[in-house]
C-alpha cells in the first residue's frame, strides 16, 4: 500500500499545486522501492532557514536525485521557487513517487494574474551566505601567464610602502576612470598532482579601489575598502561578476568525472561539512554549477598475511560536494555531507546510485 497517497487528488485543485515529477521520472526516475527514505514524510511544511538540499534530504536517500522526481508545472510563474509556509507533499504519479507543492500565502490566485507578496524570500538551494562571503574574497586566474598583462600597484601616496582605506595609490595598467576595481594578492598555485600541469592561481582579495584619473598608463586610485594592507605589486582587476544562480538544483554530472580535492582555501588541513574546497576539475571536464560529486577516501595499505604482498584496501565513501563556482581547470565546491573527516587528496567522482528500499 502506498500509504494512501492517492489522496493527492486533494492537492490538484485550484491551480495552487506545483507538480514536481513526470517525464523525467518516467524516463529514469525513482520507483517506490528505490531511493526514497524509509521515514520520508507524506507532507513537510517549509520553514525559514530551510534549503533545497535540506528538503530533498527529508524525502530522498540521495538529495542530489531531487530533479528525478521534480518536473515543474509550466503554468505556474517562477515554479522553481519554494517559500517558507509552502507544503511539499509526496504522492503517487502513475506508479512512481512524485513531489508536489502547495503554495502558502506568498501567491494569491487572481485569475488570470498571480499577485506576489514581495516580503517573502524564496529558500536557497544550499546555504549561500558562506558561499557569497567566500566569493567576495577568492577568485582564480586560469592562465597564470596572464598575470604579467594585468594592472598592478606600483606605489603608495607619499612613498608609503603599505596603504589602507582612504589612501591613494598608483597603479600601472589600463584602468577606466570612475570604475571600481578589486585589489588582489596571489595565493595558492593549483597544480595537477599527476601531470604537473598548472591549473590556475588563487587570488585573495585585499580590498577595493576607485580609479580617479590617469596619466599615460599610470592611474591614481583611492582605496575604498581594505581587509589587509595594500602593497606594491598587488594585482588590480575589474570586479568579477559573481552573481550566484539562485535556482540551481543538485544533480549528478552528465558524464563520468574523476578528480581529487586539490586544496582548502585558508590552509585548513581537515575538512568538514559546509567548508569550501578546491577541486582539480573544471568546465573543461564538464563540471557545472550544481553538480554533486562523491568523496572517496583511499583505503589503508596492508600486508597480505599469507603472501607478504602490500595491498590497498577498497576506498570508503566519505561525503558529498556540490560545485558552486567552476573555472576552466578547477572548481570551488561546498561540502554538503561528511561522514568522516575529509582531507586534501581525497578522490571525487560521480555519486553512486545506491538502491534503498522505502517501507511503504
């Protein structure tokens, strides 16, 4: 018995339901005995602070499989958005589990229009505050050789060696009057451990400055803000467009991805949930925002008690990482789950589609 989920007919009326299943689920989606949590609720009311990952984890054994039971109703405006007060419910969809959404008080049906109450904010796919803070302070230059062509600080005002907010500095390069720029310092050099290929350079934000005027290729700039002292040879770059996609959903990569955790910005050795990591795979490897990768820790090396051979035990699944900012050769990802302490060098790959039986 599918827990009497055919009561979903009550949720179809009035045009207030958002259907989150169908075509994709029919093609490759979950069945009642695969992928659903055994303790999945029939209904869940969204509260402030929830994320898409949190909600999907209440229903699915693997939160990244959310798209397989979610196909939006095109008749609903902004159907990807879920608000506090909305109710996510589970029901039968032609023999397969589907998820639907009953709108709370954020939208009122006024045929043929939908009136929005602007004070409500849609929930985020993952905890984006930590990600936004990180992206303000970190970026990657794909081609290290390009650094020689970028603008840079050549001097501080009154021969100062270091400068701070409110000071004027001199920078050499093509800078446009009136625009604000970021000031950066080179951090980690990201290098492929196997091939030795240089994958990119981490740039750490020092502050921001506004170009006031230029004489030939020397620009006079005012430091608007600074988290560290501005020094000679610091790099000056246009502020990167780092608007986060607010509607992406967790999903597995479309093809096989094999890589490793390359680094942890900030130099932390041991890694836990909601920490940012750098992966040695990027856009050229097919990674996109929202892709989820499984972390596998290398098995221990032992000695065979009979032959004396040195053997490596099979690896252990230790967590999940979601990519939030892919560059050409590397990506930044957020650790969404960690069943063990993760470390630099741990392997990442496509998540396994484990089979779980839902007792319904």
